């Protein structure tokens, strides 16, 4: 030991740790994108986006188009629908987007076979979306034109390709005013199926589809809050996989998923409960929705809007998910089925569907709102921590936050200082939540009866967390009574 003479300073670790608040509502979408407009390498790759421009740059965007059979405008690509909702309708961020559409396999030949470039501008619009620019070939009987040398291809705001001839010393390089042969490939989202959403892990370890949930936290240090797959979640296989992936993300974290009951097959409200039970949509990690939403003449999957509504409500309440999304406004003007038929029902039908664990939209008082507090496990499971959406989300959020806060204490000596640091820090945090009325109360205890000697010897310590988030006040009753005593006022 070195000889010491003078003054020195040493430090001890702070006995109380500041908490890590894990965002509860970060939505993660698994879907299809017009990837030729974005970065074609963004296939089965989680991408974190904070702005509309960033999302469009990575995935492209095609606005909804009119479907003659339904009379509604619909999004051909589910990720375009999500981008519209997240950034234009609800103003939330960040979001995580995972496109499973692979342009090398989910493709078709463009319908357009000929094009006529304007004699003045040298341009023409290909009235199709999803065109893959690198696949474009343009020619006439005598010449095959080279993209980048003779002409350029760019997308307009409708997602259509605009071909423009470059100029030479004596005019346009491509022939104008005459029919040219046009060939190209385009992305085909109709070829994406449930198996692509479910995904898997290849022999060489490459993940696809829902398996990529595990990559989100290692990549971005953000815990997934809500998983959606609009247009695909009505598949029982997809729904079951989504629920399974919500449990034990990276072995420790929890999330929730939103399932759209398919209106193409379930076109009556009375069929929802049977479909839900027959397809085993009964997990606490699932929220079941019916039917579709309509904003003017544009149709939306309810899961898309609900996944955006929940973080908006969280943001209005300290980024804590203790407030239910029920009775909060959707961006909509009506309810619809896939085929375009309008759905109309009142509060009585809404109450019935809620009693079956189905979330709906209701126009009763205060405009169009989300209506329903129950997860899909209800009414089969009435445990309050599982059956109420905000309480299920609060348990997820508290658990995810505790994991991130105390991960730094893993492998520290299991002594009294370790125990006191965890108990005191967690209790201070829970007391703060209670003071702000995010919870009614909470505490952490290190109990002898839950920590047998053999476990302590093996380095295992258990801390019991007692937690009571407030239940949503789903029913308010006023009892009216005629009081004859007030007749005495006639004589006063």
C-alpha cells in the first residue's frame, strides 16, 4: 500500500437511483410500403421515424385512391395509411416502421405499355403507383433510351412516375409526340400475406416480420409500446403471433397489440363476439376493434388510428398511460365496412360490444370517439390488471421502467446496501406517481417469505411491487328521488 500524506477524496455511489421512464405508447407497424419511392433496402428492417418527411423518405407515400366497388378511397399500402394517421392526423412521434414488402418478390408488371412524351415539356405521367424506377425501360422501334442519360424518372405527390426527357443540343433526347414502349415492374402489396407479417428466422439468423420486434430496443433503446399490422391482424395466426411477441420482448419487456376484426367477413355487430372467441382473440395483450373508420370518403383501419390515439392521450397526461383512450376523439366522420356499407349504431350496441371485449367508435356526445376500456381477454378474464386497457398498459409501463432503471444494479453485491438502494429508489418513484395521481398508491417490499435462503445464496432477489392504477370510471349513475319534504317550502 502506498504511503499517504495529505488530503484525498473518494466517492460512494448515490444511494437513490433516478428512475428511467419508458415510453408506453411507441407504435410499431408491420405492413406494406411503396418502397420503390423510398429506400429499397428498408425491407424487414426497423426504422425509427420522428417526422413525416423522414417516414416518406424511407418508405415513400401513396395517398388513398378511389375503389369503385366500395365508393371509398382506400390506402393500397398500410404503411402509407399509418404515416398519414401518425403525422398528419394525430401528430405523434416517434414511431417504428417495419416494411415486409420485398420488391424482388412482391412485384408485378406495370399495366402501362406505351407512353407519349409531351412535345413542349418532354414529360409524361404514368398513372400507376408503386413503379420501381430502376426497372423502367423506354424505347421505340429504333432506339432504347437510357435512364439518367436520355431521360429521368421521378415521383409526383400522388405516387405516380413522371418521365422527363433530357435535352440535347438540338432538342429532346427522347422522341416526343409519338408512342414509346414503356415497361417496368411495380410493387404488389396484394402478394404480401400473413406469413410475411409473421416472418421467422432463417438458417443464417436473418429475421423477418414480427421476429424483428426483438431488434427494436437494441437498435434504438426504445421499448415497443403497441404492435399493429393493419389489414393483416384479422388473421388468427398473425393475431396470435402479435400477442406472443408482446410478452417477454428481449426476454423482459411487455407491449400490447391491436387487432382489427375483419369487416369483410364480420359485417354485423352481433357476429363480433363469436368471431373473437372462435379465433382465440382472448389475450390480455390484445385489443380487439370493429369496424373500420371513415374520414369523409377515406377508409381507415381502426387499429391504425387507435395506435396513434393512445400515445396522443399519453402525451396529454405526462407521458404516463394511466388515462384510457376511450371517450377520446378519433379522426373520423363515420363507420364503414370494407365493401363501403355504412355502419350505424347507438350507445346500447356500443355497451354490448364493450361487454364482449370489443373497442368501437361512437358518435353520441362530444363527436366521434373511441369507445371501450376492455382488452380482448374480457369477459372471460375479469382480472382488473388484465381486462382494463389503461391498467394493463400501466403494468407494462411500470414493469418496463423498473427493468431499465435497475438493470445497472445487476451483478452488484447482494447485500443490505443493494436491497435498500432498490427499495428506496423504487418507492420514491412510486410515491411521485401517487402524488401526481397517476396511481392511487404503490410500494416495493423485500419480503423474507419470497426470498428463500437457497435463492439468496444463488444470487436471486425478489422485490414485491404493489401497484394500484386508477380504473376508468366507465359508468356514472345518478339516483333521482322525489323528496316530499321540499313541499314545505310552499308555506315558508
